[in-house]
C-alpha cells in the first residue's frame, strides 16, 4: 500500500455502471486520504447561477466548481453503501476511505440526502447496493409468478 496515493498512478478513471467512475489500482486502507475534490472556489451565490452537476457546496457562502476534468474527485459516483466519505479541511474538500479498498474496486461516497432526493431518486440509483436490491426483488417476483402459475396448473 502506498503511503501517499498518486492520482495518476494509483487511481484510474474508467467506465462503471453509472457512467465513468474512479477505481483503485492499489489497496487503499480504511481512513486513508484518496483524492481532493478540486476546482475553483466561487461564492454560493454565483454557483446558484451555474448549470453544472459538479458544484460542491462547502458552506452557505462558498462552493467549489469541480467541473474541470483534472478534478478526479468528480468521477467518484454515489453509492448508498459507499467505501469512502467526504471531509473538509477548512475549505478544501477531501475524500478518504471508510473501508479497506481492493485494487479494481470502484471508489464511491454517499452524495447526501438532498442530492439523492433531487437528482438520483427519480431516475433510479445505479449503485451496487440498489442494483442488488432490485435484482433480488425481480427474482422474488419471478418466483411468485411461477408459484401462481404452478397453483393454476394443479
Ligand atoms: Zn443506491
């Protein structure tokens, strides 16, 4: 495990179930800093006029516009059962592991209830936990249909 992650060597941007995602190339230990959510610092007032998905509010006054592609943090997808979390060091937004992460794992954090309710809920969450839940539900429905059918044929 590297003591300090190099975003270009130890992290990888590639396709995931929810568009592009950020993946670990090396083991990352629980608690370890992964990457910054970097970008220009603008007032939340200015941010409210912008139309980009990559605005990250630091507080009621300041927002980070993370829409630059150099900001690797913007590739991190939401998960309802994430392996990372956001924390602030003054006005700097950082992401750290909350579980041990294996090479090849996608890095995710929870975007928060407000974001989830406004942007994710309606289109359906694509995180692994929710996909699994949906697959289980489908399997259960299928089973129920089969049982109904079996009863009818008795
Ligand atoms: Zn989910």
